[in-house]
C-alpha cells in the first residue's frame, strides 16, 4: 500500500524551454519526472489550462494541475524518459510502450564527457592566443611603419645634402 502512495522521484534541473498556452512565453523547467514537470515563469497559466512545452526540437503536451504566483505543475499527456530532456542525452528509442515492464529506455550520453570539455577549453585557449599574436603583430607593424616614416622625414635633408 505504501508503494502506491509513494511519489515518483523528480529529477532537479534548470532547463530553458518555450511554452504555448494563450501566448508564447519563456519558461524554466525546475524538475521533471516521467509523468510531469514543475516550471517557473513570470505569468503561469491557470489550473486546468492545456499547455505545450517546446524543448530540444520536441513538443510535450499536458495540463496544469496546480499554479502559484511564479511556479506551476504540468501533468503530461504521455509518459516520457526524464533524462531525454537533459542536455547531452538522447533516447535510443522514443516509444515508452516498447520498454519492458515500465523500465526506462536505454540512454546514450556524451561519449567522452570530461574530454569534450577539456578539448573545447584547449581549443578556446589556442584561438585566444592566436588572436593576441595577430593583434600584436599588426600593432607592431603599424608602430614600425610610423617610426620608419618619421625617421625618413627627419633624415631626408641629410640624405639630400650627402647625395
């Protein structure tokens, strides 16, 4: 009996999305489960309103089960794999009906999680260094040309007198 009353585990996230209710507005998903989500927005819809949440080239439809001044809860029309909404994860098969005995579908994350971030940091540092080298070379060329023309003007009478 206690299993029936136990609430499904929510995954805490902060993911930006777009909501269509009466108008399009930006929302932030604060937690998700396979059957719903809690969102934050400036003007939440009323209880009972149907909403469409657009996230990761996907549209999720549900209705508002509770609403407060900035937060509201949505019960989704169909069950989802909560991790599939997180950045860096994709679902191998999007049909939960084919998942055995209510288990979640296998998820695939980034292949080299730590290495990807280190690679992009290194790439960013190389680009930044290259930009600074080019900027320094350009500045040096401008300063060198200015000094050359200043000396040429100053020494022009001497060259004419000698020559």
